C-alpha cells in the first residue's frame, strides 16, 4: 500500500497556517517532526503512520533507529 504524501512545501505551509490560527486564538501547541522525510513518513504494515517522536523533558526526539535529531537542533538534511 502506498500513501499519497503531501509535498514538503505544502506540509510546511499547512503547519504555518495552523500555527497562525492557534496563536490568533491565544492557544499554544507543540508540534515537531523529524526533518528526515523518511523518518516522519514511516508506515506500519497496515499503512498507518508510525509514531516517530518521543517527548522527554520538553524536547522532542526522533525515534527512528540511529537518528539523533531533536527539536533543539537545526536540521542538517
């Protein structure tokens, strides 16, 4: 099963719009995905997204094997 995935620029625009709407409403939401596209688009055997982020002490960590990306660092990919 293959999923139709949104291009990165459309995804980023969608998140920016969502963030603006939340800020306008006075709310706050923390959202982070690994900058490595293959990590954030992992699917299980049924085609469902796999959780790829774990929050520890307010910092998001990618759970993909051998990935050290966190929400505290800038992407190098």
